[in-house]
């Protein structure tokens, strides 16, 4: 295998990757073995048709697509390692040549880590971060705990109000016709939660149990279901149940039920203590954020579009993973919130750019200051990983891929750079 790198403007590059004939033949044979069980030719038992016969009947390219899919991941990974470039985006792949008896050639267009013109990073001045906990903060925390411990009781003598939990049937229609995914029965909905398309929940306020209500809403223009995007829908709704929250009294009994303390006064002191610890951590994080923001503002970086898009996609994927653990697919999330993947990507763009710039300036600081990762630094990080995933430390060390180890080392350097910049900063 060989790789050539053609660097382009705006930190982009094209890798031309060539895979030898022997590897191509092996991939074609793998594709044939995988597909032959589904191939039927008169005169041969199913799954026993020789490869030359299949290629003669269906053309030499019958196995090319599967062979390409087999070769690209491994060849690309080896090319990245061999070329030594710092690639910061997912590749855009194009096949140049795939033919039996010849090398397989493809290109991968990628973004390279852009140069950083670092501004002032020692002694930057920021506004002092307030870490004081007020009585109002304590009251708000206790009120939140009251809300969490509220019980819901049935309501029969009034219509729906904001913050009620209702059970309803609904069915959506566009131009008088029902549409797929627009129907629900005994669906639990908290009024004011924003779980449905904007305007849906507000129109249920004032509806009585058993009453039918037509709720008219418009799907967003960029709604993920293209057949619904931008269209007006009428949801025929029937409320079957209304429940309201009943808050517990704020007294010693409440304190003893939600904490290890017997009196409300003791509970308040503990809440204040915990808030102080939390706010100090938040203040530390906020200080770091302000310092990095000041350094970024004084630095010059041109971020390649492909790098930015890759970061946006990673952030959406991270969110999807969190939704999965909460038992919700992204299709369900898009439907309930009236958004789409494209809209999420666009919304995350400023945050993605901020993340990239922060990371790049910290990497540059680490480089300028000559920070290094010691064996102790690495062991501490791996130990934390082992504890988090409840895996033996030695197993993690043995199984950790070289690329992942490199990423961990970079993370340690970035952390050191952030600590250094904060330590050097001044507050006013």
C-alpha cells in the first residue's frame, strides 16, 4: 500500500491511496464467499457456483462494491498512520480505480489541523467570578426539592391548567387526511413542558375531561419528515385525565423525609454547604472558560469547514447516545420536538466552533510551554478510566489502541495547558 498527500488551501488535503493487487484479489474472494450462498445458476447447487462462472454471467464488477467496502477502512487507517498528517475530519472518499488484476486506488479528502497564531496567553485579565451562595439560592434549591417530591392528585372540577399532567388521545390530520406517526392513546403530557410542537400544549389549557379539542399547529419548515415540513396540521384531542401537583409543607417533617436531618434549619444548612461546594466548582469552571475565551479572542485560527462539520456531527451523535440511554430514539426526539438532524447541526455550529478554537489554542500553549505527559500522568488517567468502566487497569493498558492512547495523552496536555493559563490569569 502507498499514499500520496496533496495539500490544498484552507488546511485541506487529498490523500491518494493505492492498494496492491494481492489485497484486491483477497477482498474480491472475501466478497464472493460472502455472497455465494445467495447466488443461483442452473446446473449448480445454490451456494456452489464457482466465482469465474459468476463473474462471467454477471460481469467482472459483480463483487467490486463489496470488495471496496472491505478494503477502504483498513487502507485508510494505514494511510493516516503512514502519512503522519494530523487529520481532523472524517474523510470524503472517492474511488478512482477498481479492477481485477490492478491496484485499487481511491482518494480521501480531509481537513488537516490548522495553524494557530497564538495571542497573549500569560496573564490575561478577566472579570472576577462570584462564588457566593445567597439565601435566595438556598430557597430555590429547597423549592426544587419540593417540586420533585410533589404528588399528583386527580382533578375533576376544573379544566386543564399550566403544569397539569394530562392523559389524552390525539390524532393528526393534514388536509383532512391522517398521517403516519400522528396518533397516540392515553398519552401522558405535562402542560408547559415543551415536549410537543410549539403551540400544541397551550391550546389544551381550558379543556375539560372528556371534551374534544381541535389543536391546530404548523410543522417547522425543516421538520425531519419532509412530507410534513411546513404544513399545517389539525390534531383531534380528547383529554381523559387531569392531575395537578400538590406540594408538601415546608416544615421539619419535609426535611426529615428528604434528608438525614430532623429539622428544617439543619436541612437548610446542609443545602447551603452543598451549594457552596457546587458553586465553587462552577466558579472554577467559569474562570477557566473566561480565560480560554480571552486567549481565543486574541488568537487567529482559520477552521476548515470539514473540521467544523465533523465536530457538529460528533456532538449530535453524543446527544443521540444520551437519548438512547434514556430510552428515546432520535426519530422520536425529532418528532416530539419538531426539529431535525439538519436543524440540530446548524444550531450546534457556534458551540462546535467554540470547542474547536478552545482545543486548538490549548494544544498550542502546551506545545509552546513544552509540556510533557509523564508515566504517572498517563497511569492516573488510565486508572480513572478503569474505575469508571469497572475494568482491570492492566487489561485497559493491554487493550488500548495506539490511537486512543495518543488521544488520551493529548487530553492530558490540554488539561495542563488550561491549568497553566488559569494560574497565570488575573481577576479584576
